[in-house]
């Protein structure tokens, strides 16, 4: 059996840096612009959901998880109230923060053992 990690799983090691970068972007945007907490919460939850679905695909649970995982950002854009450009910035930074946070938690739980 192949012992190389799947391409998607290589993102797990980059998750802490991704969390830091998206946190800085979100902090700057919310200090200089306006905070839209509802959009930020939707984005973080969506990022976590997308990450979990893609992890299931990367771990070999089936291709349907890939389709669902990459559909989550589209659903977020369609269903989240985006009244201003700052809401879109909150949506993207929150999504990637949630995505990286879920990958980081996966790394802590499953790859340290």
C-alpha cells in the first residue's frame, strides 16, 4: 500500500499558518471597516463543514464528500447576507479560518499519535 500522504492531507501541516494569516486579515478588516458577526459565524461554520467533508474524501470515504465539500463555499455565497464588500471579506476570511482550524484540530488529534 502507498504510504505517501494524500495531496489534500498535505494541507494539514500548513493549517496553523493559514489560521494566522486569515486571523490577521479578519482583524484588520474588522478594525478598519465594519464587523458583520452573522456573516463571520456563517463563514467559520461553513469552513469547518467544508474541511470535514473534504477530510472524509481525502481519507477515502467516497467521492460524494468531495462534491459536498467544494459546494459549501457556493452555498455560503448564496445564503449569506452580503450587504457590503466588508461582508464578503468577512465571509472569505472566516471561511478559510474555519477550514484551517478544522484541519489543525485534525492534526492535533490524529497525527500526533
